C-alpha cells in the first residue's frame, strides 16, 4: 500500500478539478458535488490508513526509516537545479564545495507525516461531510468544494513532501486556499478584507520561511529532508546568545511558522479569518493549516535543537501567545471569535512544547486539538446554523433543549479543552506543562510553565463561559431587542434583514441575516407554537425560517460531530504520560502506538547526537524499569551539560524536596487538574450560578476588560504602525514620482519647447527672411522682362513659334551652309 | 519689291529647264512638273499661310491660313510620294495615306476650332484676335 501514497494528495485535487472546472458549466447538483468531494477525501483517508498501517505495523514495516515514493519510482525530477556552491556553516567555510541540487517531487512517509496525513484526511473527511449539510443552499456550492479540495491537496503536499521546496509549495497553496475560502463570501466587505489581511500577514511569515530555505540550500546544498538533517546533526550546538548559521535558519523558519500558525506578532489574521464559512474555520483555521507551523518546527527539530536561543524564543512566543489569546477569549461575544482566540492560545501551547524540547508532545497536542477544536468549530457551526446565522452568544442560551446532539458533542470538546482527565486535551496539555517545568533545553522553563498554567485556567474559564452562554441558562433569543450594546448584533440584523442585498444572495453567510421584510423581534406565541409543533418540517431545510427558535441540525452535520466527539474523548489515550507508568506498566504504553515512541525516529536527541530510538529502544517496554532512569538521565543531567546550566528548574526543585520523580509528576498533574477545575468553577460562578457577577467584575476591572475586549488594540496598532505607514510611504513615493520624476520629464519638455521656439524664430525670421529677400530681389529684377513676353495675344506666341522654327531650320542646315 | 525679288527667281526656277520657248515651253513645264517645283509651290503656300496666321486679325481668316499651311504639307507629301514611286520605292504610297490623315485631322480641327470661335463670340462678342488676350492671365 505504501507505494500508492502519491494518490493521497492527488485524489482531492482531481475532485477539486472536477468540481471547480465542470461544476458550474454542467450545473452539478449538490449531492453530486458533495459526493465527488467527500468521496475523493474518503478514498484518500482510506489509502492513508492503509499506508500508515503497513508502514508502521505491516509485515515489512518500514518504521522507523522514512519511506520515500522515489524508492518505488513514483517521483520525478522537479527542479534539476544543477550545482550550487555550499559556503555557509562551519564545515563549508573551511572547505567550500559544490553540491548537486536536484529537487525531486516525491512524497515521504515517516512517523511525522503519517500523523498529519491521518489528521488532515480524517478530520478533513468529517468536516467535508459536515460541510455538505452546512453549505446546503449556498450559491457557490461547487466553488466551495473546489477550494476545499484544493486545500486538501496543498495541505497534503505540505505534510507529505520530501523536501523543503515541496513544503513551501504546499505552504503557499494552503495560504492561497485560506485566502480564497476566507473570502468565500466575497460580496461582504469584512470577508474580503479578512482574506486580504490573512494573505498579507502570511506573506511576512513566508518571507522568513523562504529565506530559511535559501539558508538551508546554501548551507547543506540540498533541500531533501534526509540529506539536510543527516548533515545538520553533526553541527555544534549553538548556546544561548550565539547566532550561528543554524540559529538564523531556525529564526527564518520560526518567522514562517509564526505567520502560518498565528503566533504573537502575526496572530491578527486568524480571528478575522472567521469571516469564512464555519467548516473552513474548522478545517483550515483550527485543525490543519494553522498547525503547519508546528509541523515545520517539528520536522526541522534538528535545526531548532541546535539553537538554544531559538528554542527559548519559540517557548516564550508560544507562552506569550497562549496567555495573550486566552485573555482575549474571555471577553469576546462572537462564538466563533472565542474559538478563534482559543485556537491561537492552543497553538501557543504547542509552540511552548516545541520550545522546551518536547516536539512529540507538541504534535500530540496538534492531534488532540485537531479533534476537539474541529469538533467545537463544527458544533459552533451547527449552533449558528440552528440559530439562523446568529453568532452572538448574547442572543443564545438554553440551546441544550433544542440541539441535544450538538450539545452533548460540544460537551466532549469542552471537557477535552479544559483538560479534564481522561479526555484527550488533558493528556497533551498536562504533558506540555510538565515538560515546560522540567525542561533542560532552555532557561526560564518555570516561567513558561507558570504562564501556561495561567493560560490553562483562562482556557477553562472562557470555554465554560461559552458553554454557559450558548447551551445553558435563559433562552435569550426569545427576548425582544432591548437596545444597548448587548443588542447591537440583533439590531444590526434587523437593519441588514431589510437590506436588498440579502435578497440577491439567498444565504449571505455567517452573520445575522433575515429575509427581506421579515419580522425580526420578539417571537409571538403563535409563531413559537407553530415552530414547536411543525419544527421537524423545517429540519434540513436550514434557511428560510420565520422565527428565531433554533432547531437541531441534519444528520450530515451531527454525525461528523459525533465521530469527532468520540475522538476528542479517547484520542488522548495514544499519549498517556509517563506519570501513569504504575497503572499502564510502561513509560510509553502501547509501544509504537504511543505517540512519543512513534515520533521518536524523527526527533533528534542532543545528547546522543543521533535521531532517537530505532527498533528496540521503546519497543523493549518490559525492561522500561531499567531504561527509564537512563532515559531520565539522558534528558536530565546529561541534557544539562549539552545546553549548559539553564538556571532554576521548577521540576527539579520540587523533586529535590519530594525525592521522587513520580511524586513530582503527580504534583504537576494535580496542579493542572486543579487549575482546570478553578477555571470551570469560576465559569460556573460567573455565568451559571451568579450571572450578575460577570457584569460587576467587568465593571470593577474595567481597564482590563476594555483592553481584552478590544484585543489589546493590536489591530489598531498595526493599522497605525503598518498600514498607515505603508500608505504614507506610498504617498511619499507617489509624491516623488509626481513631483520629481514627472517634474524632470516636464521640465525637459518645457526646455525643449523653449529651444524649439528659439530655433523656430531663427528659422522664420533669419533664414526665411534671407531667402525671401533674395527671391524678391531677383523677382523685381527679372519680372519686367518675362512679363513683357506674356502679351496674351495669340499671334505673338505664334510669331515666336515661327521664329523658333526658323532658328531651328537655320541651325539644322547651318552645318551644310557654313 | 522684296516680294518681287523673292518671287521672280522662284518663277525663273519653275520654268528654267523648258526645252522650248514661249507658251509651248510653259505648257510643257506645267504638264511635266519635277519634284522641285512642287516643293517650291509648297513652300510658297506655307509662307503665305504663316504670314496669314501672323498678320490677320480675324480668327476665321487665321483658320483659313492654317488650312493653307496644312495643304502645303499635303502637297509635299504627294510630291514625294509620286517622286518615290517613280524611283520604284514600294513604300511610296505612305505619303498619300498620310495626306488623307492630315485632311481628316484638318477637318476635325476646323470643326472644333469653329466651335471654339462660336463660344468665344458668345462670351466676348468679338472674333478679332487682338482683342482677346486671355492667355496673358
């Protein structure tokens, strides 16, 4: 099955091509379009599963070696680059050499790409199915699925490519599809703006990524992962503050990752990207594309682990992003905005894990996050669908009764993200915090842990708030619009509902919308009664309801939710932490099935200076009792020597007082469970038990509330510092062009005209004058003579003729005569 | 006197080689003219025509003088034609054909010229050529 993995990216592309090129012309029906799209992704998923199975567990398993399709000939020379000079880096500076850069188009199946393949195709399949229900009735149905298929192709190229340039192609491809899909409702100004913002912000990151690729090629003379990493592992480790070539490459890569994964300076595009349809938000802006940065950092972990500086930068940026986005998430009212900031925050957690050297745990969190965040986004989509495109949580509440499937599946996502044992989020998030506390890769691990723990509390709090405002409490959608801030969305819906615009576009997207002339306001008893008794008639139609009473979504939407809910509940079991070794009997239970063991072959070990664990390392689970201390030593004291003294280490300090590693781990687990509990309890207190408290505390912490509500004015700052300054620069350049450049041209023109006037004057008055004077003189002199000849009398002319004849005769005979 | 001085040698030339004297001589010469005599008469006709063209004021008379010039040419053609036929030239007939052409052209010319004269008279109410100096302008 391995040799057919080239079909995995190709099938969605074919599906996208069919839908995109023929869907409009041949007027495909919605089931046909959906069938093509879902079918192609489902096939990809099946192939992926089969390939990963045979790669990892089949009879002739390739694991842990990477499998390249070029081994079976399914590749081609993509860029026959020829010779490149390699003159960077320690070795090459001593002896510059030439390398043959032939970039091939081949796919690589290894532990990392296999996980991403399964996430992308598996979660993608759920979301595709959901989208067939959610996008029902949209005018651009075929377009939507063409873009989605194209996205799947690009994302799979990104994670399956065997070299940096293929990753870059996929990287740009997903950026393009993200742009297209955010701007799917291109008739809406904010969607168009958001798509441009996403694209331009990503350009900043792509710039860094491109520079890093150039650096890789100039340093290693190859873009192929295998070549690059085999060379890179022999480079010396660059300690804190030392900027060697690998640090610069890592910096470029991380700038790229920041752009794609919405880390702190470049996070602004992701919340705005929620202007796209909700399945897009789930697939691209939660589950897959935004984790491309994580994929890249983990893929290049050799390079990152060579630069302690960049590890620290990654960890601190991740921690800062986590707390930053989590605090914003607390005050947002748009259900998708809350989830968007939650995504940014969770991505921060993942980078935190990478920064402290726990790359496998970062990928683990990518996986669990893909499950529960896709679940919650789809749940939010279901809510929005059921609420007739109402996104403001202040207009929701009590939906538990109306949307039971959505509610219970959402509940699974909520528990997972809060980090409640044994839901999936707990395993990954707790492990990240533990690794942060016990890291020997970087200093300041305790700070990262502290920030992460606070962010985890915030996460639990705002997710509980979301649950409470959406599914519990009073059914606020039945209220009449009372005016004021809380009703601005409702009031604007009232305005927009009457606009002609909506009549032209039957479903204008994820925003409050109403039919033209529809009555928007308190639901009358008879309407409510009608919906209550005939609600099932409307189910599945989705749009066109008269009243605001929500309804459960069709099966095409809640079945994917259920699948993802199951994954969100049990998905974490592949990564049970070492703290449970007394229960599970192994540090990494499950052998290769455990995600850390599975990923070990691609994680570089700075102590042994080799890629971890071929067969036998963690396979020898029964002897883990003896292996564990050695492992601990490798990551502990020995690691400290590799990265120097990293200062205060929280986990080690605790361990010194408890004298037990296991007890220390359990202390941290209990701490993370307690903070999750605190967050949930606070959420219940503020939004369920004492709903008035939220307003009171918002008033008491007014400055903080305002700052968070306004997203710390980052957008405004960028608007001032970047957009305005760019426009100023543009104006300055324009002024230069219009004043200086045009001035020179116009000045030259004026000079030319002046000169030509002078020359013209000379010509006219001097040259012409001379000619005229001479001509006139000659004419005056000669004219009487010739005028006299012209008598006008015929006979004069005849006489002249005769005289001439005579002369001619005389001349003719003159020779004879004289 | 001048005219006489010109004409008398001409007449003498015309009748010079008469073998007999008196009237007989004249009769003989008229009956057997030689080429030179025709040429002399043609030249006289030509001169008379030219003089007419140059001196007469009436356009009609000028036309008549032009006819004289043309006929002088015709006479030359005929004379040479006959002379050459006597010498046995097979192409001698060309002179006579040419004469026919000249007569045709002269007829056409007369028709057009008289038309012009009529038009001229209608516009200027004169056919005196010294009153017509339009060519000057």
